[in-house]
């Protein structure tokens, strides 16, 4: 990612560094379910887009919209971590993200 400014430009080369550079450490992240989470040292996902507002050519606001949902299969790593921290077991977590599944042994 190349960020070009009036006095300087910077290049950020890896996904991890980009997510860290845009870390929302001082503001809350509002999740899709409207819950708020704060003090993050890295963006929860690398799947995001910018909404940039200018006022007479001057940068006024940048909003970052995330779209990650667990590598495209519907399970959020951050969500799972939160459920584990709250004492959920693996089968409860799987059934939360994949309603209607059956967990069993293949013979």
C-alpha cells in the first residue's frame, strides 16, 4: 500500500503491517451486530475498504469499513476468541456459527 502525502509518502508492504498501521487503538470498532470493541492493536480483518471525505480538497474524514467473516467461511476468529473467553465449548461455538450442523464420529 502506498500512502502519498504533500510532504512525504510511505509504503506499507505486508498485510500485517497494513492492519497494524490502521489499528483502531484509540477508537472503538463497531461490529456488524452493533457491538462495540475497543483498544485493538490491529484491524480485525484485512478485508476492508475506505470511505474518504474531502472538504474543498482537504482530507476531512476516513472511515474504514470491514468485511471479514473468518476467511470467507463464516467463522470470526475474534468472535471465537470472545466465546472461548466466556467459557463456550467447541461444539457450542461450531453450532453458533453453523446452525443445524451435527457433530459426530465417522465410522
